[in-house]
């Protein structure tokens, strides 16, 4: 069996983000988009492009999710996802850190920033920047040209291959980046016309191009913030399309096993908020739970904090 990371981490990177802090109120409307690496966005740029995320105004909807993940009941993953929507614009800052578990779960730390616009039909990224904090310190910059419907991908150190076969330029442009993909999933049935947890979200992560195919799993219940909440269950199947090296393809068991996500509807935020991720394959079970949620509603500067 291939490493657990081969299937779980692409889903996590499409779903998740620097500790948010324990504030209950703030006078800074940008509090939830910032994180420990956010100020370093332009420190290692690969060309002359300067990346900028405008501070949200008081009319923005801001959000921050802190998640903790466990494998064999041992805490192995910390992830956060912070961002905002305002009008038809969005921005998100994320990071994920894993402590490693032998050959099953790779030790890693990555942060990323995505920015773009959206309509009821879907998201349109402007740029996606990803920085790995391992020894290679790989930097990924993806810049979208919406006029020519093309995407410029710059990676250093370069990858050994772009997969067999590589994703075409049109496929790269038409897919969401990993950070925008989870926002699209959360917005379905709320800000997007697409029904919640139906169809597929196509993702391009700078090399690999794949579907996150969704199937409804009915209702469930999950405790969070001292309440037992009704959840909408969504099973997500990871389906490679192209851009993969043969050794990176999931085997039959991995391909047929979904990651189950339980969401709770928050119409005031315009999202379905993920409360729990679970993935079980053979004797391995990974569970990721929402540990803390923060948000600022339009017209307010108060940071509302809900902890598990």
C-alpha cells in the first residue's frame, strides 16, 4: 500500500492553514487573514511579480478555522484556513504542518496564499503562491491571465517531471488551485449555484490535475462549541486525471475510499463549515476535527470565537 500521504495530503491541501489566536474582539478588520507567514509573501519571489492582498473592509465576511488531525489517535496534523470574501473577491491564507509517521505520513510544513474573484458560477483565481519550509524550500507561483485564459507556473527548485502525460495549458487554467478548491466546496449551495456536495471540483496543484468527486452521504451529528450540530455528510473521492508520475497514482483501495467530511450550514457566513474529516483505509484511520472557528460578519469589527 502506498503512503497515507499519497491520498490524504492532496485532500488536506485542497481543504485547509498559522494559529489564529484567542481574540474575542479586534479593531483591526484584517485580523483573520494575517498569520505568521503572511508578511513573508514576497520574500522569495521567483521573478519581478509582487503579490498583494488588499485588507478587507468592514463589509467583508472573514473566517478562520483551526484544525487538528490524528492518526492512530496520535496528534500528527495541525492546519488552518483563514480568509475573507468581499463583494465578488476572495483571499485565503493557509498552512499545514505534519509531524510525520514513518513511511505513512510525511513530515512537512507548507503555507500558501490564493486570491481571486467569484460569481455564482464559480471561482476565478488571480494567483496562488505556495512555500514549502523543508530543506528544499520549494517555491510555487501560479499566475492566471484571465484575458488569454492561460496560467504561468513558476517552480524553484524545478520538478523532475510534470507527470505522464502532463496537464494541458487549458486544463491547468480551467481548474482551481488547492486553496480555492476548498472555498468552492464550502460555497456550493450557498454563494454558488452548484448544489452542495454534487458533481466534482477540478484541481491543479502546479503539477497534478485531479477531480474531487463528491457524493452526498445524508445527515449526521457532530459536537462542536458545546452543541450537538446537525451535519451534512459529503464523501469526496480523489480521482487523478493527468500530471502524475506512475508511482504517485493511488491503488485500487485508495481510489475507492473517500474522505468523509461533515459540514454544518452557516447561511450568515455564506458557507458550509467543515467540522470533521475522516479517512480510513486498511488498518489506518485519520481524523481531523475543527478545533476553533473565528469569524467577523459584515458591518462588524468583532471577532467571534467558537472553540470545541
